[in-house]
C-alpha cells in the first residue's frame, strides 16, 4: 500500500517499460536462475570437502 500518490519520473518510466515489454521480468528471472539456481552434484561436493586441505592458522608460516 502506497502512502502517497507521488510517483517519481524513474518509477513512471519503469512502469511504462514493463507495460510495453511484459516479458522483461521473466527474462531476468531466467537469467538469474542460470547463474544462481544451478543443480549441484552432491557426490562432487562431498569429494571436494574430503579433498580440501585445512588452511594454516598463520598465513606466512
């Protein structure tokens, strides 16, 4: 719920752009899913945890 009737120039532009291009948000979501919601191979994650070497507490030793 908006408390005021004021709509900034940018918000007017964005609302108009979304109205003229209704598929923009879906394209953004699809792009986001490509980079952030990828499937993990749980066996590879377990192997990586087992193969990792713990770091030294003091970096220069």
